[in-house]
C-alpha cells in the first residue's frame, strides 16, 4: 500500500474532507444549484444599498456619501450605487432580492474569526461551528452519493466546506485538473479504523476526480464573463456546468472590500465588477437553460462602520445587506433597514440574523425543512424563493 500517495492526495489541496451530523433531509432537489459569492474583506453595505433620503447618512459620511447622480433609486427610500447598473436591470426583472440588515449577536470584528462564524453558522456567544453551514444537509440529501462532488470551490477557499465526509473539491483551473493523473488504488484490508477511513476517503476522492476530469474533456469553452478575477471564476463555473459536472454548490470570491482608506473609487470598481459578472453569468445560464435551477448568493464576514474614518474610508462594522439572484427568486426588499439614528459604538444594529438567510436557502431552495438553522426560520423570507 502506498501510504505516501494516500496522504499526498488528501493534503494536496484538492479536497477538504467532511462528516454530516446525520440531519434529516426532506424533499431531495439535487437538480438545483447554489453559487456562493464571498465578498472578501467585508463589503460596505451602506454605500451599496443606500438610504439616500436620510440626513443622518450624509451627516456621518460627509466625504464618502453618494450624491444624487451616483444613485439608482429603487423603493423603500433605498437606492443602488450607480455602478450597479446591471444589478438594477436584474432587480427590475424581478429576479434579485435584497435582504437587509444581516448580522449576528456578539459581533466579532476580526476578519478571520467572523468569516469562520459566517461559514459555519456560529455567532459571538457560541463561537465557530464544527462544519460548514450547508455541508451536513447537502451530504444528507437522498442520492447525494451519485453527485460528482458535493461542493466545489473555484477560489481555493474551503472554509465553508469544512466537515469530515463527502467530496468537497478545490479547483482553480480546468487545465490543471485535466492534467491530473488518477491511479486506482488496490483494495487493502486493515483493522485500523483511522487508516480504513483514510483509504475510503482516498478512493472516493479518486473516483470523483476521475469522473470530473473525463467530463472536462468535452466542455464548451465559449462563456465570457466580465468582472476581472470574479468574472474568470464564474467563467470556470459555467464551463463546469456546461461539461455536465453535477455539484449542488459552487463557491467563488470577490474582493478585497477592506476599504479602510480612499474607499469611494475602490468600492465603486468592486461593485461594478460584481454587477457585470453576475449579469453576464445570468445571460450565459439562460442560454444553457440552467437559470431557473441556479441561485446566486452573496455573503461577507461583516459590514462596515456607519461613520466614515479620517482616511475617507470605513472600518470593520456589523450589519450589511446581501443578495439572492436567480430565475426562481421573487425580487424586492426583505427585512428591515437598520436605523442610522440608533447606532451602537458607531455601528448599525443588525435586524435579521443571517442564519435565517441560511434557513431560507436550505428550506426553500433545497427543500430541507428540518435543517441546521430551522430555529432561525423567518416565514417572510421564505417568500423569496419559488
């Protein structure tokens, strides 16, 4: 037995092993796909979805508040940053939902700690969870063993897929993946439980890699997506979908949104790339007849401070809005915009626990009613997804 080959396969960055908590999964919707977009570094929600009629908004942001010609007005006295033109077009089509004021109790302002909380479903008092927020429920779906992968990271980040069973693959280049050599391992008998688990995981990973590589041999490389590095990652996602790779979760990232200084131009460029990339991805998925069964979700470790700082930027904050986009989305605003007249330590107070956002996706998109976040269920959010 080539133990070195086994360990190398598991530690080579291709997979992050994972085990479910044996949660019950209801109706099984393996035909549906979720694309996660991490807004790395913490997006400034206040200059993304703007309370443009608020005098307090202009008062606490004298230099970086958005002016009338920098806005696309919507409803509820809110507006998009004008760099989000394509976002506004999708919103007008009724396929983009804005969930306001997302956050959690005991907010942590450390990038590393807070993103770990978001990706595992934790909070300040309870700490980081033991597994990714959706890994247990996705792996528990009936028929999940037939998938090519239970989830794929196209940016190298595997925190959201932390667990100890299932096939969760990191893939940043189709060409690199196609060049991988796969060797079937001979069956080895062992009475060592830990070694047996290692061998099972290695064989499972090898089988998944072989299936994916074979499918990638005939993918249609015609998709073009604007938006810089985010566009490149979403092109890779589209190519995987075109190749027929069956994975219910695909993860990409965009940023950094850590705008401590000179925020205005940096933030505008990032939002413009995000808007264009999602618009072009939608267009390609419609051509592929995959838009109705695809849901795109943004997330980030926290929002940013309501007050601007002395460097015309913003610092680590708390609440922020996030987006759900898809052919099955009922667009509009959901939740409540945090008040700028009731701040705590210069930060907005969250109005929607982000875990109710997760419950909505697991419950309404994947039809897993008895999911990890059922206790945070908010009936109003369920209306987002048809």
